[in-house]
C-alpha cells in the first residue's frame, strides 16, 4: 500500500516557502488530503506491525492527542515566529512514557526523512539508571548500541560518580541515547514503505530493549 504520494513531501516544501497562516488556510484541504490523513492511516496500520516487535509499543491514530505531532509550532519562547513546522512527525512510545521515554520516531521532511529510536533527554533518575547500566555491563551495551547519533548533546566531563577511564565513558556522558536510519524520499513514497519502516525499527530494537530495561520499562 502506498501511504504518501509525491504531494505529501511537495506540500512540506511549499509550506517552507510560504510559512504563514493565510497560505496554510488556503491549502488546508491539500494538507489534510496529502499529508495528515495518510499519516494517520499509516499510524493505524503500523500498530500491529510494531506490536510484533514489542507488544507494549503504542501507535495511536487519534487525530488529536495521538502519535502524530501537531503541524503547529509552539512559538511562545522562540524568536522564530513561523507558525508551522516544515516537517511531519510521529512518536511511537513504549509503555505510555511520553516523548522522554523509550520510543520510535518517524520524521518526514523533503530530503531529510528518517526513522529514529531510543530515548531523548530522559528524566534525571532514568538517565542515571541508564548510565549505571552501561557502566555495569559494557559488553551488553556494545552489542545493543548500534550506531548512535552524533548530534546529541553530551557532557564535557564525566558525570558525578563515574570514572573517566571507564570503557564506555563517552557514551555515559550522553544526555540522550538515539539511533536513526536515513530514508530517501523515494522510499517514503514507495508502496513498500511500511516494510521499510518496520525493518528499520527492528534494526534499532536492541538499543530500545537495553534502554527500556535500564529505565524499568517493560519491553
């Protein structure tokens, strides 16, 4: 099944050049038809596929309050007052822990699409538990970590309680633990995109499983 046609990404491209409410309101029907509804359909169909990886993964296709992030930006504390995001994204969380818990993320943006998984900025107690688990079992972490994203924020010095000569100290310094797989626009608009998405989630699942265990979240 083909979920996203070329216009899904073309809409985001056009929105990037016309990021204002008047333009968006004029093209809202196109947004609903080409991007929002297909993404909700994808989320709905992804549910059973993800539950085959872990029965506790949540794919919530509700139009509001579900897995799909809003296209509207929160501009209250930003110098950039552009009202809309120029990408579309969905979060598939594990065990109802929200965006700071273990989960997968699908990002659609022309030329910048990707699937990610792991934990972004976990709460302090959970972060401490993950760091301790890495220090206690570096071999298990090495098998699970895969290729972590280099863009995530890290500490300049080892966190309190961790020696600088620990074998995994550079990973222990991390504030987030995420891995991602890049997607081409052609993959996203292909009839086999669901299979591609699930395969990439499976590739990241060892990292997800390790982090869930460290965080005390049932996998």
